[in-house]
């Protein structure tokens, strides 16, 4: 079976493939450290207009082309393991993702068909979705299941009053949705392209959620996403936190257009330069950027612990961003102690991101809104992931940089 549950005539040993991938990344990181802490580089620096973060027309194009028309990561399959398990979030439109009675992941607009009220406020488990306004209820397949005072609605076709369905599918342990009703099925293979094997080898379907929350920033969603995409800022912005465990300005970049993977160099790797590979520890701090808005980190701010940290970054206006953050751990090793460690990792990461990264994004957004005409930001050669991200975003919305 493939990671998405489909059959294959050529089974792949995904764990062995992942070990090979991580070891290859380790070798490249060690080479950078041996070269005096070098890093992967773009061909040249790249200026970009401040308007990419502030222009209303650009924001509307992004909202339509990226957040309504493209597949977006809703979460991992482990978020909804049982029938009735539900994910709730906003992605340009309010979305409910639920595991139905047949074990399928389905998605609907979180909008009651009576008067448009929001059906569900929090992720959890639901036998059905009941509107808090007048108690209309809908089953796990979105059908209208309960209608108090039904006689008052005679003449309306109840079969046509089910929840509005949006495309949803699972692959490689990830759940994808499109927020545009009627936009056709999601072609995961076409969307992920050559990135699919890199995600499949992680074995995401074996991870279970431990802790989740939403982080808010008063910055443009792209600026928030950028904070995950380079290590140049570690020494200056995180001197007492991440810089203690990760080398600044040492980074690997691999492009799987329009997605990419980057890897950071743990400070413990300074001890590997003269050690045989048989003595190298397990690699962590590998980040997978799933276009357009998802950063998934294989690693933890707690050295020696391997978690999945999933960040789904959604705009709430030009200068407001909601980041849904969930930390996952291997399901087969979860117990009271491991949950406590994972929960501590979540709290540590959230504190660093909110207090350090997002505070800079907030201030930068205020500055960029006030910047004079012609003002540019500038990505260095060492910010190669950001350069490709902005080029790919511009191409996807059909607008120049």
C-alpha cells in the first residue's frame, strides 16, 4: 500500500528511504560546517516591492487564487481518526472537516443552511452538527437531519438544504481541502508533484496530535510565513532561545516547485566533523513548505525529541494572520510522560514564535504600510527559500513581483 492507502505493484520501504534522505541532508550540513559554516545560496540578492505585503489588489488576488482555488493542508489524518472527529478552521471561508461513518474525510462550509449561523466553534467529536441559533442539525455526510418546526418550511426541498460540500481528500497522512465549492476533486499528485515522495517517507499517518492552538499576528500572512524560512535571523532575534541549539545562517534548500524543503544545522553537529557516520545522531529540524501556506517541521525545540510541528498560516485581512499550530508525536509511543514532553515542546515553540518572531512581523507591517513609494525589502542570497517563495506566489496569482 502507498502512504495514501492506494495499492502499488512496487512497494517502497519508506522508513529506509527516509533514513537515506536524512543521512544525505546530514552530510550536506556537516560539509557546510566544515567549510566554516557556509550555507546554500541563491544566485543573487532579490529586491521586492513593499506593496507585496500591503497592496489590497494583491491581497484579493491571493485570497482568490491561493486560498480558494488551491488545495490547502487542513491537518494530518491523525487529527480525525474516528467517525465524528472534526477539524474546524477558516481558510477564506469557514470550514468543517469530519470523518464520516464510512471512514472518509469530508469537508463542508461551516454555515447553517437556515440563516447562515456558524455551526461549530471548536474542533472535537460530533455525532451531528447542530446550529446554536434554531437547532437545525446535519449528519456527518452533511445531510439535513433535524429541522424543528418543520411544518413552517413546507415547500422547501429538505434534500437540497444539506451543508455545502467542498473538495477534500487524504494522501500521505495529510488532509487537503479546497475552500471553493464545486471546484472539482483535488488532484494531490498534480499539486505535490515531485514533493510527494519526500512527504510520503515521513510516515505522517503514524502521528497523533498532542496539543493545538491558534497564534495571531498583526502582520501580513507572507511575512509570518517567512519567519519559518531562513536561519539568518537566529543569532539576532533568538540569542537566548533557538540560537543556543541551532547554528544561525547555515541552511540547506531543496526545491520541489512550488514547494520546498529546508534543513537547519543543530549545534550538536559541531561534534560530528571528525566522527564516523555510524556515530551520528538522528537528524531533526527539517522543514517542509507545502505551497502556499503550510510549514511542517520535523523536529522540536527540545533537542533529542522528534515531533511534527504543523503550521497552517491563514490571512485574516492584509495586516492580520491566524496561524494554526499543532504538535504531533508518534502514536505508538504516546503515554503520560511522552505527552508531557510533547506538550512542553509545544509551549516552548509557541512562546518563542509569538514573543520573538511575530512581534517583528507586527512591527514590520506597520512600517511597510507607512513606507514611501518605491520602498523595497531585500532578500539576501542566504534567504534563498524566501526568494523562491515570492516568485512562486507571484506566478500563482498572475501578478508581477
